[in-house]
C-alpha cells in the first residue's frame, strides 16, 4: 500500500518541474502547482470595482493532498484546491468532481493524483476559453495577477507584430500606458521617429491598427533620438500654450 504511494510520488517528481511540486517531508502529502496555459492570442479580462485589465497568464492553481490510510485501495486522498482568482463555490465543485472520479474508479485501486491534475487543467482551460469569460476579483488579487502576467510575459519569447522578430518578452515596449499592445523597441522607435519627421507630432499613436491611444511622453523620451524628442516636446508645449 505505502509502496504504491511512494511510486506515485516518484512518478510525480519525474513529471513535474521541481518548482511545481512540494512534497511533505513525511511523504504523506504535498502540493502540486498546475499552470493554466493559454495560447498566445488568448487574453483574459480581469476586473475589480475600479478597473479592467487584460492578461495572458494567470497564477497557477494548487492541488493540496494528504494521503490517508487505505489509499489507494479503499480511500481517496484528502484534497483541497487553492486558487485566489476562482470563487470558493467553484473550487468546492471541482473538488467534488475529483471525488466523483475517485468513486468511479475505486475498484481499480489505482493512484489518482496525476489524473486529478489533468482534470483540473481541463476544467480551468474549458472555463477560460468560454465565450466572453471574465474574472471579477478584489483589487489586491487583480494587482497580483497583473504582476504575475508581467513576469511570465517577460520570460517568454514572443514575436513582434510589426517585424516578426522573436525576442524575449521583457524587451518589448508598450505602445501606450492605456493599452496592452507591445512591440519590439526598434519598431516602436522607427514608428515614432517617422511620425515626428512627417510633422505629425501631436498624433503619435500606438502602432496597433485601430488602437488610437497616444504613445506617452516617457516612452517617447526613452526610445527616440534626442533631436526627435526635442521636436516632439516643442510641439506638445505649443499645443498646451495654444489651448490655454
Ligand atoms: Zn519589431
Ligand atoms: Zn495600443
């Protein structure tokens, strides 16, 4: 009986990345982190009572398990799903679904944790891909989701929408503070400088088609050549003076 559990733990150790698996020292339980992988073009709307953001990545779900006497022959492990961006009601429903799977398969006396992880993955992906799905969360959770998304996006290779070069996500620049469109610094620089050279200083917009948000001054200053920034800065100043 304990041999089967030990084999199960060793299989999990072989399958999961060490950062996704915390096995208790007594080897009677642990925690498995499950990434919810969305395709690059899939975005999730996340809102609190003040604002709405769009993200590509959500923090991992965690399956906390404790072995009990009689597992896997007669009993299932104690299980709890942890995820701060999902409602508790839903988490309890998913736990019930895991329990159902166990009930169905009990006669086989097989270990179940890996299959449970797969089910959680399927359920979360099915939910996140549902039409017009959005997440309502507290402000603190929204901030943590935003930070997580930025970190993960920064670590991955992505292709620039304009030149199609593959670059590390962290090197990308936002078109505007008000939108989530990002481009490689070279493309955004060329775009801004071309607009300035054409005298369209006050209409330097995010290059994403139909976006319409202006590229902000700080981004402009960081990217374009000083002589271009000077022209841009002058034009903005004149615009302010004229509007007074
Ligand atoms: Zn580019
Ligand atoms: Zn944009």
